């Protein structure tokens, strides 16, 4: 078994010119590309990293469209090597629990790993949590803006097309509310490097009825993005939230 503290053969390379303490990770966007347009508007520098884009803003670095746990962690490792200390995931998720409905906004309280990346950081752990300090700051900011949100648990998976009925039933028995593809790996990475991470999700689709219902093209989704996500893109949120 690989020792987690072994000397690395392949080391992450710092990304010159993108060294910021705060990182916002945006795995996906709505079809209107509302997030990308807002990011570009504030961007000082842009870099194509093959599997996504890096944007340098005045107060933060943004990773855009590195979809899935492996790509997320590759990009984030390089930014951590560049000096990143806080990671905020702004993502979309599917609901596994009928109490979480389309367009609900959820602060993730716990993430179950079913992706293959986190086990290379913690071989025995399957449950990862956000950093309490950053999670509380994000939630306090939402309260200050009178933006309602919920707290919920999620499972992160690599296999988008293996969300079967038996898989759903198992997650419901375990009281897992949501599904995405990155959060548990981001939390594991942050724990490994002893930095902070939190995740804020918008429910964009539902699986709990054993039928897939989705609202990716809904105007309401873009409105939720504007209200909940854009403030974290457009404002300084380090110590001010």
C-alpha cells in the first residue's frame, strides 16, 4: 500500500501569476455561461489549463470547468503549491431526498466519497467535512444578504451513468441528500494540506423519484446563480464574510 507521506516523484508545479490565497472552483456552468461571463468581466488574466480555465481576479483565483474529482484535484494541487489557503466550491447537484427540491441552495455539511481520488490522500476515510470556519463565514454572508439556504449531505461519484435505483436506495438509507462529482475530493485535499474548503450547491436536477428531472436550462437557475454565486465571484470574500 502506498504511504501517504512518501516522497513525491511527480510534484505539482506552482502556477506563475496565479498565486492567491482564495480560490473559487466552478466545476460547471449553466448553458447561458452566466458564470463565465461574469468571471471574464472581472478577470485580469486567463490561462487555458487543457481541462479547464484559470482566471486571475484581484482578490482570488478561479478554476472554471475542471469537471470531476481528478481534474479538480490536479488543478487545485497546483494552486495550493502556489499559495492557496481557502477553496470555495460553487457547484450544482442532484437531489436524492424529496425534501431537497429544484433550485434549493445547500451548504454541504458532509461528503461521502465514491470518487477514486480522495483515497490517494486518505486510504481509509470515506467521509469528509468542510472546514467549519470557512463554512460558517459563507453561511453568515448568506444570512446577512437575507438569502435562504439549507444544510445537507452529499455523495461524490465518478460514474454519472451508474446512478441506479439500488444505488439511490442505498444512499437514501444512509441519509445522503445530494450527489455531485467533486466535493468529497476537494474536502479530502483540503484536509490533507491543512487548508480550508467549503461547498455551496444549487439543486439543478432531481433523482429521488427514480426518474431524472433536470432544470439546467431554466431561467430560474440563472437567477439563482446571480443571487447566490456571483457575489462570491465579484466581491472580496476573504476576511470580509
